[in-house]
């Protein structure tokens, strides 16, 4: 994947998953602003310029570089029926070599939560990561009290692995996270015959 310039686009039953483009700014800023109370308890504190065009432009350029370099795969969830932006999912911190791993992160706008959209997106990203990108392990973490996120991960094949102490600053405080992983060939609990 390193150096590839091809356009990454994943399709699910209801969604197109594709990298952000400059024309997404208004929809993205409106969705983030309208969903702020829903999102901020689970996310790092937003920078003062979080919703500005300049910050979004930097986000688009970061996405383009990351895809080209194979270090991350940031994708927007766009509902095919009406081209509505619903949220985003990112496969970040992609490590090659012996690890062949990456980390999943995601958010969805408040009006679109609990409708199965993120499940479709996570399943599509996991399939792409394992079959196209040849990754072996995909990790994710969330706050212990984020029951919807935990259920989502578990329903998509992620298994609980433990707790990371003071893992990320969320809403301005260092918070523990529960860690999950999805393995291409789940070997957990199996002993190799010698």
C-alpha cells in the first residue's frame, strides 16, 4: 500500500466509506457542532479551532498523506441514499513488518447513532484491513462506561484484552480505556501442537 495513489473507497449495504475531501467541510462542521454534546464526553478536548475551515483543510491534507504513505486510512461514512455525511472511521497507527497491525477509531453524529451504520462501517473496514491491506491485528479502545461502543466492537469480532491505565486524555482528564483486538486468524486460547 505504501506510495499508492489510488482512491480508496469501500461500499456497504447503505454506505460509501471514502477519505474526506475539501467539499465536505460544511457538512462535517455542522454535524460535529450539532453533535458536540453527544461526542465530547468520549473524545479528546477539541482545539479552539476544531470546527474551522483551516483545521478541516489540514485534516484533508493529513488524510491524503496518510493514505499515500500507508500509515492510516481515514474514511467518512456517507449514506448512499442521500449523500448525507454520518460520521467517520479511521484505521490509524498502521504498523507493518512483524506487527501487521492498526488501531480503529470512529465517531458518528448524534442523529445517526444506534441505526447500525457504524457496525456496517467497522465490518467493512475490518474486512478491507484483513483481505486487502494484509493486516493481522486491529486494535481499538474505549472508555469502560461507553457500553454502546463496547457492544459495537464485540459484535464486530473484537475481543476484550484488558485495561490501559491513563490511556488518553478525554474531556481534559487522563482516562483508563478498555482495550479490544480483532485478529485475522483468531489464535487466542489455542495451543499449537508440537
